[in-house]
């Protein structure tokens, strides 16, 4: 039995680390590879959140008055600090979340990429101006910060997802409150150590650990102007409706059931590699994981033997071991839930061709939250396993007679985060990308997650709101437009008297 951890994490409020004053309890943060208790996280209360929001509100005027170039320079400094701590951040991600160290390093690289993108704020925050909209009258639109912004983030990307929001929000002149997942709060402790080193005005960035009480407090708090959320589809809808009802600007990213269409002309070895990385990377615990393969025509017979062979060759183990291909899922409860889903798939008529259940033993012990990569064949689009998000290393294989049938299968999903096609036919690609109802499309790419300079553009039940995370949408979300129409009556025109704005 794991020993309860003794170190209790602190919140970061008004420029300093502080214990949760209104905590209703504490939870162990455990290493999912071993069950070892790492630290304890406080379940902060309403008073803790209120202190953070008040600090953010107090810091807003001073931070807003810092020039855009000055704010960008702070982000350049943050980028260098995060690069210097990148291995610490990656090892923290693996230790508390479980993904392999290679996946964690890639995640931290994406985290840093978000900061790099936000550094461009003197350009991306620019407005528009039109001289002489009427005689001697000019019109211009400028962007100003929204106010106090908050983010509620999930367990599966402890480093990257908070930075989908934080650097863009503060670059635009807002102040910020982060509520990390109580399952993985350690990585953002490192990030906030580096944020602290920037010497920002106290209250510009704040971190409040906690659970449901903090989440609901963010949604309702009158001092919070904008809310960003990433999590399951049902909770995303609750967050969107409740925060919007309270008059807040909201972006709520929900779940997914992403499809990968394989055409008969696909390059099979590259296709297998793309599918493996998409379906089983991070043990399937990402909203861009490809969890359904739709094999068109003869593609099924070409694909399945090498896909099964490659899947069975994957090494399961502690993510800190460089040789591990797949790490544990987030918790033993998640392991049991995923295994139950596999059983439900079999009961529904699917055929298990690679079975990931019973992955204990082999030195990992019963405390390890392991599920081997699993493939279910003979799945139909009507089966529950093909429609609902499992959030684990489980791949369903569906057959389709034609590309149009495959597109119909993709579009029948209530989710619309991502979809990929594997083919060498430009005509097939064009037809697919035009017809498919998903916001992020991959062509011979299994994980079609965009880089920071483009929006993370999910559709349907995968996203609620108007403006997506990062890319140009981030600047739109974190600023309000103000349009100014002006003219000046200079006394003694022609005498050299001019209005000069400094």
C-alpha cells in the first residue's frame, strides 16, 4: 500500500506562494506507474479563489499599462527560463501523469512554442485604421484587454494545455488565474516558479489548486471576465452554459472520437506508424487521439497484419524508462474503466485482436495503472465503443465500402475534433477535407493538432464557443475591440499648429 505523501502544495497568489487558507481537505497526487504518493494537493475553497481574483483585479491597471513590447519581452524571458527547465518539466509530466518521457518532452516543446507565438503580440494585437472615412474624419479599431481571465485545465497535458491560454492572456494585457487538474498539479508549480522569476506585478498570474468548488467559483465569480476550459464534453457544456449565463466570455473544449480513414492506396508502413502514434501515444489519453480506423475496401486486409504486429511489439512500462513505448493511464480507476469499455465492446459484437486487459505483473505490480494497447476489429459505426470517448489505448476498426461511406461514418459522430485520411490520391484528399465535419484534418498524419500559430479548431460537441485556443483566435478571445471615430479642429489652420499624440 502506498504511503500518504506529507508535502502539501501551495497556491500562488499576488506574487507569492501561500498555503490554501480555506481548504476543505487534501488529496494525494500519485505516480500512476507505481502508485507512489508524491505530494498532497489542497482542495482550496471560495476564499482562496476570491483572494486570487482580487489580486488579479488589483494588478490589472498596472499590467495593462505596460507596453505591448514590454509584455512581449517578459515572454521572451519566460521562453528562455522554460527552455532551461524543460527536462525538469518533462520528468514532472511523466511522473505525475504517466506518459512516456519522449511524449512528455514533445509536450513541453509545444508548451514553449505557445510562449514563442505569444511573443509576437506587438504584431498580432494590432488594430486597423482608415483615414478620411469622411472629410477630415478618421476611424480606427484598437484592441484592449478583456480583464481577469481564468483557465480550468485537464490532467492529460499538465504542461502544454495551461499554456494554450496563459501566455496569450497576459501578452494581451490581461491578468490570469489558473486552476490546474488536482490529479496533476506539480508541473505547473515548476512553471510558476519561472513565472515568479520574471518579476511581474504581483497578481498578474495566480494559481489556485482545488476541485469542484474552485471550478464552480470561477464560473460564477463576478470578478472573472473570461473562462477557458478543457475537459470532457458533458462538463464542457456545463461550463459554457453556466459561465455564459454569468456574462463571461467562454471557450470550452470538450471530448472527441477521432477517425482515421485508410484508403487502399495508402503507404502501409507509414500509415501503421501514424495510427500507432495517434491511437496509443500518451496511452490514448488525448483529445486528438485517433480512436477509430475506417478501412476502405481492400485497405483492411493490407492494414491489419502489420498493425497488429506493430501494436503487439510496443513495450509497456514506466514512462521514465527511455525504452518504454506506452506508459500507464492516469489512475487505477481509469484503468478499470477502460478495461470495462473493452468488455462492453466485445459484448456489442466487436472482435478483440489485441487484448490490453490484465496488464499487471511483469514487475509493475497491482498498483500500476497499466492497460496494454488494444485493437477491436469488426466494429460497426452503430456500436457504443465506436461512438463514445474511451480515453485510453483502445483502437476500433470499422470497414467501409467507399470513401463516401467512410465520410458518412466520420460525420455520424456527435464529435468533430479531428479526422485524418491516409492516401496518395489528391482527389480523395480534396473530397475528404471538403466533406468531413471536423475542425482539424490530417493528411497522412495521425495527430492533426495544429502548431501554436493556428487555432485548435474543434467542431460540434468537441467545442463550445466562438473563438478557439491559440493562434489568431487567442488574440481575438483575450481582447475587446474599441472603434474610435475622430476629427480635430485646429485653431489657426495652416499656421503649423497640429495635435500630437504621445
